[in-house]
């Protein structure tokens, strides 16, 4: 399956999308606002070559409307390229978290999260400014450990490419044979791995600054999954969470 993705931008921020996918003699098309499924249609042609020719023509028409082609490649309905998905989540999250920092220059962002919903249909991010405080200040830390409570989510448009990669698994008008358990586990691992890669870049700070940062990957604010908290955080943060959990028991 051939895949082409186009965006219209406003000051380098994607606002609208067009997407084309050719499979066999069919040409699937969708368009709308970013982070939405948009409107879709499927056109049938006499042959795969005729569908391919239609894709080329339609691509030219979309670009003439002011859209820029940002991705072009192939898509296998039987699998998801999780390493590529990880890279797209990492790059999108980097820009999304940068957008949060830019929107709140007077605040020190210490909480960063990536995640999805129970249906593995979305890719969301959030951030917050709460500090861990001193060990004696643990009466109510629920907001620190639940990313659904964090207030900042600017820049979600930058995660749209990764969103488009998983969306075919949820559409009735596109072929997809990826098992849900594979999608769910693979998406969560991609979010964790993306955060790990950003951390290795120093994106979340180094030294004493990094000690104050909390990184989470959660599904709708759920509890830790697959040991991600230990993978993403310093021993100080992991210990603080363990003490808080015992306090709540």
C-alpha cells in the first residue's frame, strides 16, 4: 500500500491534513483538521496502475492547494513499523514539549508524559510544573503521579503523524489485520522508548535539574505499566513514588 501525507501549515504548525493510500485498485483519501479522523472516501479503478496514476494526479492537486507533502512511503496492513512509530512519536513529542515550554516561559516544567487511551487510538502528551518537594511533604502527591491531572498540552498537532500511523487499525474503510494486543503493547512501548531517546539527548535536563524531573507513560492516567517508571526516572523519583504508594495503602 502506498501512503502519502500532506499538511497545511500556519507558522510551521500543521493545521489541516490530506492523506492518500493506494491499495490494489483502490485509492483511499481523507482530509480534515489535524488530530481528527477527518472525512474519508474510497475510489475504485480498473487496475492498480490506474489507481497509482490517480494518486499521482490527486497529490499534485493537493499540493496546488497549498499543502506540503511531509511523508511518502509504503504501508503494510498486516504490521506496524514500530521503530518508525517510535521515531515519529519522539520527534513529535520533542516539538510538543517545546511548544509547552514556549507557551509558559515563566514556569519550570518538571513533569512530562506521553500516553494513549485504553483503545490505543490516540497519542497524547501533557506537562506540569509541580515539584517533588521534601520527603515530609507527601500528604497528597496524586497530581504528580497522574498525568491526566497535569494542565499543559500545547503542541498536540506535532503528534499527528504518529497518530496517522495507528489510525488505520481503527478505520472500517482501510484494510488492517494487526491484532489489538500487538497494537496496544507496541504503542505503549513506542511511547516509553521515545521518552528514553529524548532523555538520552538531554532534553529533560542533566545533573541536579534532571533529578527534579518526572517522566510518565500512562494509559488514561492509569498506574505504571511494564515498569516504565523505573525505566524513565532517576532512583530518587522511583523511591519517592514507592514511598507514596505505601503511604496510600
